[in-house]
């Protein structure tokens, strides 16, 4: 066959494959979740107070800073920070009128108009990311109480995701560099980012004339070819398919036991210690809680590692005067979501479960607020 013909056939086949593949789209924050799992973003009097992406966190922080809380006695303006993972912002088998736990906590207090539980959550958020987010909000708000979700599975996560590059100002960086833990987190993140804003196309050319040329070239190609605009989605599709392929080849299921990764575990627990220490220094009460997890199946954790971790967390919170609640069993079996018999969702529960989580935290939050007053 003539080489030019072979090339034409290959290009045609590749084009057809790309067009077919590019016809799919995926939300990277929801991949692996049942379609009935719905993101809930809460607002009060038109002002949002929960966020589940870095860009949304920046926007919520700015809106809250602009919104001046006013309250008549005995109500006092109160802002608390609630940090968690996707359990805090997803509702399984969503029904109209349902809300996530921060909403129900706000609705349950005596002065909801003056009480703001900032629900700040990221999918698979590590304690390192929680530490950076805590510092971010402590520098911008008078936080009266910190609620911190503790999820054993997220101790396998490491570092800061790339989007944090757009969150951190020079002042935030200076704050993080004051101690060894923050400096290490920031240093390793910068090494991965190479000190650049990876969220921006062609950021590696920042400061060079070539960047303007490349940006213009990208814009023109995007106008001509839809696939060029879809490169980020194509990358997400490829990574997702590789993930599923790996799981299929290795026989990995949601019920498979996940072993700890010692270096990551150590860095996350150091970040937890830094959160507790800084909160104690700032005189911010901390309510940490072991995240709810479904109990009608064997846990996807090494049992001895999980129990040892809970003992370590208990010792650390006691040493720093923080409160620890074990809420792993508060959600009834029927309120957890499932795809089918072998594909259980251990993390996300139904709307009534969010009410139960808020009710479990409410007495401690109210008690701490009375102490603050």
C-alpha cells in the first residue's frame, strides 16, 4: 500500500476515534459515582456559604467578606469553619428539598441569619489540604469554631492539587512558611507546579513574548476545531478509562481493602497536628469527628491500621484540648447508596443522613458557642 494512502487511512481512523471519544464528557469530581449522587451548594438569603471547588471557595470567601452580618441581641454574628471531603457536599439519591449537613446545622440554631457554618469541602481532601484551607480562612475571618471531618481513606492522598496555585496569595505563602509543616507542604507543591499556575494554558511561557503567540494560536484553533477546546475533557476521559482498566485488571473493587501509604500517612498526621496546634494558639475550639461510613459490609480498610489511627487521633485531640466525636456509625444502613451488590458507596449517604450528621454535631457546637460568649 502506498505510504500516503496508509497515512490517510490512519488519520481518518484517528479522527473518527477522536470524534467518538470526544463526544463523551465527564465531571472529574463525580467520576466513579452513581448518577443519583447530586452536588448541593447552599446559600442563605442569597449568599452562598458552602463550596466544593477551589474557584468556588475563593468566590464564597469574597461574598462572605462583603456580606456584613448584623444581629440583634441576644444573637451575635458567628462564623464557623467546617472542613470535609465530598461527603459534605454530595447527596445520594437526591430528592427535591434535601440539603447537606451545613444547611441543617445553620437551620437548627436559634439565630440562623447571624450564624454562618462555612462548608468548605473538596473531593478526597487530604489533611494537608485542610491545613492550608484552615490557614486561608483564619487569615480572612474571625472563626469561632472549627469542625474538622477525619476520613481514614483520605490519608492516602498527598500534597496540594494544582488548583491551590490560584488560591494562595504571597501573604498566604508567607504564613505557611512560618512553620516546618506548612513550609514542607508548600515546597513540595511548588516542586510539582514548578512555581507556575498550572490551571492556565501555556503558563510555562509566562514572562515571554511567545506566550501571547501561543495563547492566540490556541484560541484560533479552538474556534476552528471543537476537539482542540476539548483537550482537558479528553485528558480526563483518558485518565478515567485508565483508572477503570487498572481496577479491572487488578480486581480492585469498592470493597477491596486499602492499605495505608506510610509517608503520606505521616505527612497528613503532621498536618493534623499543625491544625490542632495553630487552632489552640488562636484560641479556636476544634470539633473533630471520625467520618460516618457504612456498616453493612466489611470496611475497605485494614482493621488494625484503622483502629490504631483512631487511637492516635484521640490522643492528639486530647493533648491539644480539642473535642473528638466518633460518628462512624450514626448513618443507618438504609441511608447509604449503592450501585449494585458488589459496588457499594461507603462515603455518600442520602438526604436524611445529612440531617443526622448536623444533629450529631449541633449540641457540641452550641456548647462551644455558649463558652465563647
